[in-house]
C-alpha cells in the first residue's frame, strides 16, 4: 500500500519500500533468463568489454549498481573489472536479501544466475573470473540509501542502474533527479548502463503496488544529452512473453560520462 503526494502523483517517499518482497520479485523476474534480459546483458557486456579492452584493468575499479533489488545481473556485468561493487538500495528487505547472498556465496546462483553468467562468458574479459558466485559474494557491498541522496566522496569508475529512476516514482522531476544523482556519482569517462521500462503504468510486487514515471526514448535522451558521450539507446519490444502488463517495451542506454583522459578519441553520439 502506498499513499500519495499532495499533487495526487505517487512520489518515492509515498511508497513502503521496506515492504518490497525480494523473493516474489526474484521469482517473477529472474528465476529464468528472459529473452529481453539476454539482449540487455549482451549489449552491456559488449559495451563494458569495448571500454575496458576485453581485459581486466591493472588495478580493480570501483563499481556501483543503484536500486539493486533482488537482481544480481547488473553487478555481474561489472564483475571482472571491479575490486569493489557497491549495491546501493533503499529497501531494508532488499538489503537483507543481498546480505544473505553475500554471506552464503550467493545461494540464488544455482537457481538462475549461472544462466545469466553463461551469456557474459561469451566475451574474454569474463573468462578471468574463475568462480563468479564466490567472487560476487566477496566483492558485493550492500549499502542502504536513497538515490536522491547519493553523493559519494569519490566517484565510481563504472555504474549500472536498472529499472529504477522511472520505477520508483510517478513524478517526472524525481525521475530526472534519480538520473542526475546516478550520473553525478560516476567519474569523468566512466562507462554506464541504465535500463528503463518504457511507458510503464506501475507494477505489483507481492501484495504491494509501486508507481512508475511514463518515459520513452526522447525523455531518456533528454536526461543524458548534455552529460554523456558515445550514447546509444536501444529499444527492446515486449515480444510474445511480456514480463507483465502496463508497459510498451524496455530501453537500455549505454555510454560514458563526459570528460576523462580519452575524451579526445570520442565518436559522435
Ligand atoms: C523495479 S525495482 C528494480 C530492481 C532491480 N534493479 C532490477 O533490475 O530488477 C526498483 C528498485 O529500486 C529500489 N528503490 C526504491 N526507491 C529507491 C531510492 N530512492 N533509492 C534507491 N533505490 C530505490 C527498490 O527498493 C527496488 O529494489
């Protein structure tokens, strides 16, 4: 159950995020590898592999996934490149679920994540992780917090945010703020991947209803335009097996934050 802001638009603070049911969410969305997620993983895998040159950087990077919920695959896309992986999440139920994954070498690995990893190991950078379940459990650091207050002392080198900025509020200004805070948390030149539900009318998890902002490619592009380079936004249709009602597809935005030592080598967006 959630309330509503004075304008009648459901805002982030109006929702009971601590009641988010991570098992219900995981079972519905990630117990099997869907074709839309497979496509997204391929795109993110190739993007990070291209930026990091298919190898592992000399020193491990600091990565962040914002609004992780019970989805470990965004973190897996960053695994070979990172020495630290912050999983930043507002819901204490989700933090507890993530802590359980960390303390038990990812008990959900055998249920599903190995299928997602199989897509990642089609590229050489991922071959270097001998045991991804153990490596992820070792590196992941679940951190409670709100994206609207995300302001790290040291910006992150790589980041992901999947189905969060538009799926935690119905208010356009908050959507924009979530996007801005995520991009602000990344270092100049940092590669990122951001996934969105397109034209979402909100969603149910267990017994709880959560809001969404109605976004499309133009709105996503508008948030990114002045802040990032080499950006590509890809659309994924609903296909024959949509994950739920009330959305028209998914979007995946890939790019790099403006600035960085190699900016001179940029290609036009
Ligand atoms: C639709 S789920 C997406 C979960 C996951 N990233 C995925 O790919 O499926 C939205 C997530 O954002 C989290 N969330 C809600 N408000 C947030 C906030 N202000 N800051 C960070 N995370 C938030 C929720 O608890 C939930 O885990």
